[in-house]
C-alpha cells in the first residue's frame, strides 16, 4: 500500500558486492547483469520510475539536477574498469562540461571512499585521473560508502562524507554494528 512506500525518489548506486557478487562464475555473471538491468530499468529514459537527465549506457553512470545542484552517480568510481565495467571518465568529463561549466555546485556519489582501508581498492593513478577531471569544477562534496562506517574527511580539498551501511551486519561478516543512513540538506 502507499502508506508503506518511500515517498522520495531513490537513486541506485552499486558497490563491489553488487557488481562482483561472490558466487560461482555463472551466477556471478548473471547476478552482475541483473543489477545493471535494475539500474537501467530504474533510471534510463524519460518513462523510468526515477528518470535522470544523463544516462551512460556503457557504465550505467548517470546524473541529474536538483534546482542548481548537479548530482552524479558513478557506482564504484568514475574510471573503474574492473568486472567488465568500462571507464566512465570520458562520459563524466562530457557530463561536467555540459552541466557544470557554469560553476553550479556538483556532488559526486561513488562507492569507494578515501579512508585508509578504501584507498586499497583503487589506485593512486585512478584517484589522480579523477581529480584531474574534477578540479575544474565546483565539486562541493563526494559521498562514499564502501568502508561500512560513517566518517567525514577531505580529499584534495573536497569534503567527503562516508556513509554507513543501510542495514546491520552483526554476526554476518563485518560485524560493523547497526545500519544507518544520512539525511543531507
């Protein structure tokens, strides 16, 4: 019923367990494709449940605007090429030129963060390539979530908001406590 629905648009972002599920190879490929299909069904095209302004068919990254704020979902991170995902740096560069050259604030949403543990999941070169692209624009925040705990830090002068899991994993792997979410204004 409608009273049990979230009455806000939900924008999907996939992490490493979504893109690279740890199961046998056939199911792994099927699971990955199922998740990519879900992102496409949710956001691609004007008739999607939550349509976005720019959807990259290859990386499934997307962007949208809320008033003067430009938001970009890059899943693992822009430039990720693991697990059959093509780099989206060119797409991101084109999106920023088209939608943020006017100096509007930009928010990047990605899975991998900038804490000590998360840095092991992507290289210095990958981070440098990303910053080379982002430094030309008014990036006001990056939201990440890979490390399973909340933390605020800064990367290259950009505020980074590390968001915890949305569900608890007590007694199941990470033992990282109760889940949480963030409300941003």
